[in-house]
C-alpha cells in the first residue's frame, strides 16, 4: 500500500516493496535525503520514489533542487536503477 505525503516544500513517497533502487556506480541503495547530481550536473536532494508499476515502466524519483523546486525524474537521471 502506498502512502503519499505532500507539503509546500517537498513530496515524500513511501512504498513497501521487495524491489530496491540503487546507484549504478556503487550499488548502494538510494535513500531519502541523499544529495545527488543529475546527468545535467544539477545538485538536488532525493525526497522519495515510486517503483515501476509494470515491467515496461521505470518508476520515478522525486527530488528537490537547491532552489526548492520539486521535480519528478526517471531513475537514470540520477544514475539509479531498480533491482529485485
């Protein structure tokens, strides 16, 4: 079951699941609060994620930019992939 909590400054998404979102380079699990760089070199903070809902989906990662903007990206934008 998914629980979503939204505020003015951030969006947190929590899902109980067997899949893990990990960084491609280190195989370390992505965690809420991680500071990451997008492939464009933009600094942002991970605020949550939603795993794929079907095999052809990639899911989404929610981040907050340094300016406070909430964005929704595919995991590959921050160098991450889903594993089982």
